[in-house]
């Protein structure tokens, strides 16, 4: 059984570890600043991984992106992984769907229930999270995070280091730049420039309905 | 083949009945105020079920929640089920995904296409409906309804008797109280207190585009 | 192996072709004004298909709808297909879920990850795209397009020639008319009349967050 080392020890690491096991890997070690959920196999951080790299068949980047800050952390870790030529195969849930002609670069993670349609391309170390949908011929850059339930339309493109929030959308053929943050439930109806941020309008708290739903 | 009695006879009962059959149950009887779709196996209501309980291996609560009123109806039925110690196993669609370490309390229903991620916990009689997504380590209380396509982020929590509308979201780590109604497509970016109601902003009807799309 | 001819050669045609192959068809020819992705098997347009119809076991309408204009194009092509009695079986992804009692008319396409619930009815040539959700007992008319991730509630109805955008919703039991356009991420909380258009409110571009997420 091939062995895998995780980089990162938080909740996202547990999701990656599960998918890795479903793909036949033994999750043998965790390298992280904080051991998180993986104290039992925690073996230090990056220097330690370099020293012990021959012990593993593959590594997986398991730091999730939920903000500009964590996108940047991932970017720096990816540069380090590439510099040291650590082998990071794509990890695809057997409960995801990758259609004919879809191409996944090294390091890509595809979660349960996600659909990557015909001839879509996903760049290095991008995350297509649970039940996200990537349309036909879409081009997703490197280190992009497509959060759960989000939709990238057919022929759309998303630049490197961009964060697409949960249940948000990029319409068919629309071009989204690099280093964009498209907030939760937002829609890119038109192109978004490099570095753009889009935030949702707030929902309405309903004052006169705040009575408890049910008696105590 | 073990036998199951439904409580409730509406459309949601049909969905539960299908999942029960896919799990090897014979759906033998329906107890409901209105027989609904199940007239052919309708055998009365709660008193009748109590009298005939020895005839079934399990019961399933099949009243759906779409409002505060129906959340309360469910709550009262659950109290009755618990008081009488009727056996209500979790019913999980074989087309749903329950990850490693996910824990489902008695009475939980998980619909087709739903994903319950690593180490998530779902409390008694909660409904994780079609294609809903529960993140890693999320804690969902009892009698919670997560409507189709909704997303509960990793590490988030949702209190008892709460209704999460279709395609709505609770962001990662956010705490949503008891007896909350989060409307269709709404987003809990921040914590919601017990009893809160959140409603969507209305979309825009487009007046000058109301001509028929195609000629008659 | 039965043979299939595509009508249309764009990206949606690739998705239909994949599902057809997964259903055991040989995709033998493409008839389209523009050969698109199918130059290698392109054999002309409608007149040519009529002349060569005996060479195929089935045809599939592969023009996607994303606007009133393309809904109308589809409508005219459907009328032509019906007039000439060309055989167009429903094509359902083996990775979709069609529940007990769901009825699909000829020409219906159901994409990967979609869920058509118990006793739902889908009319001729409608498209239930990737991961869309059709509730129990919902009645979807003919030539309706339900875009990826959209939700049609239990017992709702959608009239002919209507376009339901990605991640949009029709609430339980709500009646949506013919020739409606429900925009991306919009919600039909109440009935929509024939010909209505609903558009999303725009999200907020966040001016002071447009700095690049990560250094160049």
C-alpha cells in the first residue's frame, strides 16, 4: 500500500485523508505547525518532511483556503512543494464525477459529490470541494479553491490563487481573474479583474419573527 | 425482511419510504392524520400505532418541516416517539455519502446525494435532505431540517429545532442557535441567536422583459 | 451498439454525448449549423439528418438554453423533431438519481449528480442539468431547462419553455408559468406568471479589498 504524508492537520486534512484512503493510500504521517487532529502521526513541519521524504510515496497539501490569508499560505506551501519536487498526485473522491477529457494537474483535490465536466481543466493544487460543479471546457487555474456547492459555468475561466465561495457562481464563459475572492453565494455575471473582491448583500433579519419557534 | 411503519403520509413520506426500501425494509403501514399518498396501507394515527407497535421492526417520522409550525409538529411527535421508546433507526440513502467518523443519531434521515463529512454529528430525528452538505466536525442538533442543497460549514453548529432553508449556508465555524429559521438561499455569516429568523432579500422582477420568451 | 446522432455541436453536446456513451450508444454523427467540437463526425444540418435518419437508432437535442433566444431555438428544433417523428429517448446519467415513480418524457436529459425525486414528472426535451434537484411530485413542463444546482421544490410546477438558472429555487408547491426566466441564484417564493423574468440583485464589489490577495 503506498504511503502518504499530509501537510496540515486541521479539518480539511481529515477530508483529504479520507479520500486518500479511499484511493488506496496509507496515511502515514502529518507535518504541520499545529498537529490538530493528527497528533498520533504528527512528525514535525516542513524541514522534518524534507528529511524524511523518502519514507513516503506521495504528499498532500491539506491546508484549506477560506480567506486571502489562507490562499497565500497555500501559495507559499505550493511553491515550496514544487521547489523540492515532492510528488503530489491528484486525489479524487470515488464519489466525485470526473467526465471524459477532464484534466487534473498534480496536487488537485476533488471532494465527494463534485462534478468536473467534459474537457474541463483544473490547475495544480486546486481544490474542487464537496459537490462543487465545474462546467465543460472550464479552465480553473492553480491554487484555486472552489468551495462546496459552487458552480463554474461551461467555458468559464478562473485565474490562479482565486477563492470561489460556497454556493457561489461564475456564469458560462465568464472570465474571473487571479487573486479574486468571490464571496459566499455571490454570482460573477460579468468578468472580474485580478484582485477583485465581491461580497454578498446581507439577508434580512426578521425582527417580529424572533419569538421561539416552539414553546420551551 | 424487516418491516417499517411510516408516521405521516405526504410527499416527504414517499421519499422516506423509498430510502427505507433501498435499505431493505418493507414499508408495511402508514399512521397519519391524513392518509395522503398512503391510503392503501393507512391504519390510523398515533393511538393505533401504539396498539399495533409489535407488528413493526421500526418506525420513521415522515412529517417534513418547512415552517415554524411544522418544526413544532415534528418536535411533539419526536417527544411522543421517545416517550414510547419506539425504535427509529437512522435511514440513509445508499446514494448519500456519510464519511468516516460521521455519527447519526436515531431517527436521522439522509436523502439522495447528501454529503455528511468526516466526524460530523447529526442529532436525533434531524433531516439532511437531498444533496445537502454537512461539513467536517459540524454539530447538528436534534430535529434540525437541512433542506436540499444547503451547506453547513466545517465545525459549524446548529441548535435543536432549527430549519435551514434550501440552498442556504452556515459558514465555517459559525454557531446557529435553537429554533432558528434561516430562509431559502440565506447565509449565516455570523452567529444567529436562539429563535432568530432570517429572510432573503427579494429578487428583482424585470418589468420590461415580461414579454413571452417565444411566440405563441 | 445502437447509434445516436447529435443535433448541435457545442459544449452541451459534449456532455450529452458522454452520457449517451455511458448509456451504451455509439455517437455516430453530429448535425449542426456549426460543427463546433464535432468536426470529425459533422454531417451537415437538419435536411441532411432527415436524408440520413435511417442510419441512426436515436437522436439527441444538444443545444443548450441560457437565454430566451436559445430557449426559442430549442423550441423550434423540438417542433421539427416531433413533426418528423425522430426517436429521442431520454438520456439519464448513470451518476444521476431518478427515484421511484419519476417519469421522464422522450428527449429528456438528466446530467451527472442530478436528483429527480419520487413521482416527479419531467416533460419532453427538458434538461435537468448537473446536480439539479427536482422534488417529489413536481411537474416540470416540456423544453424546460433546470440549470446546474437549481432546486424545484416538492409539488411545485414549472411551465413549458421556462429557464431556471443555476442555483436558483422554486419553493415547495409554487407554480411557475410558461416562458419564464428565473435568473441565476433567484428564488420563486411565490407564483410567477407566464413570461415573467426575475433577475438577481447584484452583489457588492468591495472597493477597499481589491488589493491583490497575494504578492506578485
